[in-house]
C-alpha cells in the first residue's frame, strides 16, 4: 500500500480526526468531487481525495504529489507527498493567503501574518485550533515543523506545478491559472541551458566538437546559445556548425549560423556562403539579399540579425523555444507553454493559431491541436483558406478518434472549396459561343489538395468501420470514390487507399 493511501486510510478510520481535519483545516474527505471534470495536460493519473468548503479539491497525482484546484479555475502543487501536504495544511491553516509571502521577511513579520490568520480561524471554528493541530499530527504520524519551514516547502511545491502538473478543463482543454504569483524563470532559460553548457564545452575542448555538432538538436541549441553569447574566438566553431547544418538543408538554424559567421566579415566566409547559396535553390531563397561583394557581407548579416535574431533571448518568438524544447525531449515544458499561449490567443491571431496547431500536432497532443485548428478555421474569412483549414482539422479529428466530427469537418471543407453552384447555363450564351465561367471545383480538385481530400475520405472510411460507424464509412467511401473517378491523374497510392477502404467497408457475409 502506498504512503498516500496509508495516511488517508488512517484518517478515514478515525471519525474524530476526519471531523477536525474538515473543520478548522478545510480537508474534507466527503467533498472529493470537483466542480468540473479536469485532467492533467500530460495525461498522467489524477485522483480526487478531499475538498474544502469553497469548492476546492485536493488531488493525488501518479507520483504521490498533491495538487489543489480551486473552484475559481486556479491550481497548484502544494506538497511532494500526502504526508508533506497534510503537514502544510495542518501546520499552516489558511495557507491560501501565504502563497506569495516573502520568505526573506523578518520572523516577526511572518509570525504576525500567521497569527492574524489563525486568530480569524479560531473566531470561526473555535479556540481549540492548536490542540486540534497536535491531535491530527500525532494521530497521523506527521511532523510538527516550523511555520517558516512549512512556508518554504509550500512555495517550493507551487513552483513545481508547471510543466508536469498543469491542470486543464477536460472538455475544453483550457488550462487552470496558477494558484500563486511567484516569480518563475522564463521558458528560454530551461531550453537554452543545455546549449550554454555545450557551448562552454566546445570552447574549452575541441575534441568534443564532432559529437556536439553532429547532433542536430544539440547543434541547434548551441547555435542559439552562441547567438546570445558572442565571442570573437568562436569563428572556427561557428564555421564548423554551419557546415554541419547545411546537410539538413534550408533550416532556420542554417541561416542563423550563416549570419553569425558573416558578422565576422571575413572574405573567405563570403565565398563559403555564396557557394552554399548557389548549390541549392532553397538556400538561395533562405539567404535573401545576399551581397555580391564581400565588403557588404557584414551589412547583410547585421540586417538579418536586427530583423530576425538579436542578442536578447526575451525578444525571441515563443514558438522558437517551444519547438526547440520539443526537439530536446522536454515534452511537458513545450506542452505547458503552448497551451498557455493558446489560451491567451485572441481573434486577431489567426496565423499564430495555425502555427500552434502545427506545433501541438508535432508534439503529439492532438486534442489541443484540434482546439487550435478549430479556432484557426473559424477565423478564416476566405472560403478556400477556411476549407483548407477544415481539411487539416478533419485529419486531426480522425487521428484522435473523433471520426464523426472528422467526417462533418471534411464535408464542410468540400462545400467551401467547391463554392456556390454555378448559375444556370444561358442558352443564348451557348449559341453565341461566349466564354464559359471558370470552374473553381475542377481547379482545387486537380491540385495536391484534391488528392489529399480524396485520400482523407478513404482514411475516414477505414477509421469508421472498427468503431461501428457504418453509415459514416459508407458515406465517406461513396464520396471518395466519386472524387477519385473525377481526377484526371490519380496516384497509385490513392488507388490503393481506395481499395483498402472498399475491402474494409465491404458487407460481411451473414
């Protein structure tokens, strides 16, 4: 039996302890039901165990940590274990008021705050607060720690809430606000830390260059670290990173490496960058405005630096850090940041919503990606753009198991992309051989989007059958076959997808 279960089991066996814990200390085992369905953004297990008279709820997480969620949409970790959480709750009744107290404050200042709060509790619940606390701590085998120490532990736990313990509404996916306003380091510090360490290693030991520069993720992080810590002696190191990065093709890191190298203004680097630019049309585009003369190299680099890079990581686009965190394997760090950005995104941020949907998809969080893509689609005024966004939404919904919703999104997409039906043909216009109106339907169906939409019909068919959604499967299959028959140049891959869908959706013999 785990320790959280043990201490709760001891509490449940003693009605007197249950009554006292629920009264003066607001830990009521009979209120273990939150006001709405919630989950951890990570998908880790979460179990409600108690509540208070304000509608707040105490949850035990998979690792035993205790999370508190208020009825007002705030949440925070309050203890690394149930033992620690109860020591804090019983030792600091009224702890909600202490989340932002200054730990460096004088003892007299802290004691005055604690005493004032506890006097108010005595006025409401009776004068036996100290005796009740001693009874609870001794009855449950918990420690009696100083209030300053308990405050320190509480705030340390609160600071651990994100990213691993981010709480979200289960239906809408919106995140709960933090329970505190304690200062936290910015996202970029955690993402940049390994790059700073690798950059220091490379400066101290050339033997590690191949290992670090040969790893695409470490290389990208080192380049970002070098961007914000520029030293003249780094030129050889930067050249090496540049040559390694060019193997990946036209990446943002390649342009950053080129700019950092070019800022040194060496003639030989102008020749190097020009050769890279001429060897690949995409790199040619990436190095936009590249000068013909080596004398203008520094100016070119400075212009790119000023408009895209700079030397202050606070100015960098947040999605740069979330993408790098994802590549580093810091999944929860990236997820928490992306959800926070999504929650704060307004109706004027259509482009950002599209980027968020792509990043969340790359992270593997299809539920949040669907939320971002739905909002993105709703903001598109142009029918073609909204239709394309709905195709992306349908794909996400299908992969997430929301097959009926995916079929509805795909049908809406086709309707928008086809546009309104053409007006009735004018017989006089036919007789006079006047120009016919352009056919929007044929235009998009003959492009790559048409192939993709056609395939999505067959993928929805295949996803619907195992779920018993036979009407959806048959409708998607019929529509997909009709689209396939209308394509002038269907691919073999598309024909195979159609055959697989037909085989799966075929009626089984009785």
